[in-house]
């Protein structure tokens, strides 16, 4: 039998097979449509979620500006605030806001440690030996010594043209006197007369002395002498004393004198010539009763009256250009 020619595919089947490929292709997503639609909202997010960095942070010196990134379009330059230097806040007054200041037990200066230790040891020996009266007396003396050498914290007011009290005590005298020669000369005060404010310290006052103004100690002169009652006027010339001269940064010079009294026997200095002192800084002490004289420079008026109590490092003793005060009633 003659071989049968191979059956050829009809045109319809051939033509039908041709669209099968496009049909398959149409069922597959195109490359452009293959990206998930969830990606599109990442480019458009609510404005409330876009800025993760505040505008103040963006304006900080040295910080790079915001740039476009995944999910964050670049902000318009006009939306950035102008970069300005921040104004430093003014210091708050000590009495404004914040926590209240609590009272604190004063410390005891190291100059009084050995005196208190000696009195305390003697009190223990007297008590052990069976002398209760002497023991209690020495115990009371120990407490007195600790109280005498107490060194409380002080808050000094700051300001130009202020002279603070260098000592605790009573304003015993305000008068015009001749300047002592120890404070006069080259690099010191000009000779002449000045207003002297005297502060008497009893044995019950704090005996730590402080500088009346910030500056540099230009002169420190110790003069040995007698031990008269420090409340007497002649004590400023006859008693043991120490002269100090402080020069402020503006050239203002203030001289003051530590005068030993009837009971005081030694003046202890914490500074020396050339020392730089701050407002109300400790400069020395006088043991067991004394007086401090302050000589006001020209242009300063006393801001205290006779009989008033002064606190070292806190009471404004005089002010440049201030008005003199009249004494009021004692009551």
C-alpha cells in the first residue's frame, strides 16, 4: 500500500495555536505591572508622619539638612525657618522659683579642731577622775569652742559698685578718719580722709572674715600690738592688727583692718599678697573677740546705720552712688 502522507495540521489549528502564546503571555503580569501596588503609597505618606526630625533639630549648627529618602520626600527649602543664634537666658534671681533653701548645720573651721579636742579630752579626764562639776564645765567649754569656730555657708549678692560686710557683728561706728599709713602709698590708697565703718564682733559672733569685694589682694601688712578692748576707738592704732587692700578689676580699691580685741590673741590669715579672691571669699579669722574696720573709697555711701547687725559676705555695707541712710528707732 502506498504510504499515507503525514497529516498536516489545519490552518485553523495552526492559527489557533498562534494565539495561545499571547493568551499565556496575557495571563502573566507585565514587568511594569509586576511591582506590588503597596509600594506606591510609600512615596506619598501623610504629612504628619514625614518629618521625623523637628525643625529646631534641622536648624542646629553642624546638622545636615533633611534629604529625600525611602518614604520621606525632601522638604521645600521655604518651609525651613531662618537659622538664628539662640539668645542665652538671663540668670534667675536667687529668690525666683526652684526649691526653697533649707537651713544647714554650719561646719567647724579646722582652726578650732585642736582647741575643741583639748577641751573635750580634759572633760573626759575630769569625768573619769570623779570630778563631775569640772567635767561638765569643760564639756560646756568644748561646745562653746565649736560654736565660736563655726563656719556657716553664706550667699553673697553680685553686682557692680557693692561693698559687702567682711565680718559678722554690730555696726559700732561710722565716721570720717585719716587713712592709716599702712594702706597709703604707691599701688595702694591715696593719702587723705575716708569714711570708716567699724564692725564689732563679740565672742558669740562668727569670726570668719570675708573679702568685701572681688579682686586681688594688693597689700597685706601685719602690725603687732596690745590687746585693748576692740570697741575702743584707740584700738585701731594700738592693738594687734592686720591691714588688707583689695583691688577690683575696674581699679576700685578697698582697704580694711582686722583688729584683735581684749580676748583675741591671734589673727589668722587665709590669703597673701597677690591672691585672687571672689565675692565673699574667706580671708581670715580673729580668735575670741575683735573688730574689723572698712575704709570706703570716694563715691561710695554707707548702706548701714550704727547699731545695725551685719552678716559677713551678705550685708551690703556700701554702694557706689547710693544714698546715705538715716538711723531709725531701736526697738
